C-alpha cells in the first residue's frame, strides 16, 4: 500500500506538471463553443428583427432577450464548468481551459455584467429605437463581450500548427462558423449601412433635390461599409489559413451573412418575398468565385491571387445585386452610379489586402 506521503508527492507532481500547460482542446470542444455561440447570435438577430418590426413592448424581459441571454448562459455554463473541473484537477486557473478560451469566459462575465448595465440604462434613459439601439453604450458592451465569446475557436486554432490542426470540413467547421458569426456580429451592428436589406435603389418614387443627394450618398456608403466589413473578416481568415480552408468556406461565410440580412429585412415590405429571396443568389455567386480564387493561388504569399480575391468578391456581389434588382423590379439609379459604387467596393477590398499583406520590402543597405 502506498504511503500517504508518496500519494501526496504524486498528486503534487501531477499538479506541478499541469500548472504551466493548457488543457487540451480539439474539434469537439471548438464545435461546442461555436454552436453555443450560434445560439446567442441567432438570438441577436431575432431580437433585431423584432425591433425592426416594432413588436417589442418596452420591457427588458422579452422572448427575444430570453433566446439571446439563454445562449450566452449556455456558453458560460459550458466554459465555467470546464474551468472549475480542471482547476480541481490541478491546472492553474489561467490554463484550465484550452488555449484561447479564457477570453471567451471573460466575455461571458462581461456580457452578464453588460446585461445588468443594459437594464439600468433602459431604466434611466428609456428604450432605444432604430439607430440608437445599435449605438447604445450598453449594447456596444454586449457586442464586444459577445465577440470575445464567439472568437474562442478562432483563437484556439490560431495557436495550432498545421500538423496539429485537423484538415478538411471536419477540422475547420468550428473555425468557419466562428468567422461567420464574427462577420455577422459586425454587420448586425452596422445594419443601418446595409444595402442588402433595404433596396434603396429599387424602383419607387425617385427622390429629388436634397433628398436625392442624401439617398445617393446613403446607398454608396452603405455598399462600401458592409462589403468592406465582410471582406476584412475574409482576409483576416485567409491571412492565417489560406488554402487550408476547405472549398466552400467562402460561400458559406458570405451566404450565411446574406441570410442574416435577409432575416432582418423580413416584414419591411420593400420587395415581395420571392424577389427578395432571389437576392441571396448574388451572395452564392460571389462566394463561389471567392472559393475558386482561393484555390488558384495561396493568398498568404500575396501576389495577384490575393489582390484579385480582395477586389472581385465584393465587386461581383454588388454588381450581381444591382443587376438582379434592376431585372426583377427596376432601379432609378443610373448605371454610372451602380457600376461605380461596385468598383469602389472592390477598391476598398483591394486596399485592405495591402494592409493584410504588403509587398515585400527591399533589404536596406547597411
């Protein structure tokens, strides 16, 4: 029978070995966090849809908030229980979650604190409406906190070598979901500048004078802002993983975010539902072209493949959208504005690619 001192020494040695190393994660852990994050991001969009359609009743306690906060609570329980269990097994608290997930747990805490802050904010200043709801300090705190939670699988995968990362859709699905949700969160909080849910340029009463100027500026800047946000997230992913991303990844990310925008537009009565649904084909086209370009050349090496991807994906999406919109309903916009706006979105993506990976610097003479 082992002596108590030997048992204690063995337990102490195990604790010492675990004190400086992270708990091992993996695809299952990543996928669990990604799916729980999907739960609360869907809650964000359902709540946004309710606000857009004016069916909130001026109280904090709504079914839409319940969906959102229950998703965060589920993610928090999963991460918190894992943290508690592994600390009891001898891991230091900083290493008791797989690498990259401590910030997710901190995000859960901040989100719950932000929920309390949101309740107090509503009590003091009333309930926000329209753009104010997206720019409210309490809601922006919730957005940042949610971003910390859902990017856990991205941070975890970022720290792995290629040999440690399982390849293909099975290995990359949690990463792709997290990238999609990150773009979705950013686009949600900039929905006031999202032409894919408003159809401002479609046929209707053409504005005149000052109204026409402001409408033109709104359509142009909205196209540039929304596509630049999405292109920036795509380039972020390409800079790290490049051709490791399985074929279809770009289409998945672009299409899901188009569906998010489509959901927010439901009930706005701008276009009949069948015509509105066909605009999702524009996202499919842009995504497929992006996937093909990703296979042509490794984007992490720079070169024309990266530049072409950054320009063509947003350009094709916007051009296809305007062409389809003109086909199914007509546009009051002239071709100079529509084609020029699409070109500017491509230029914005191209410039982002140079920030992501500039041309090589020549060696300085010594």
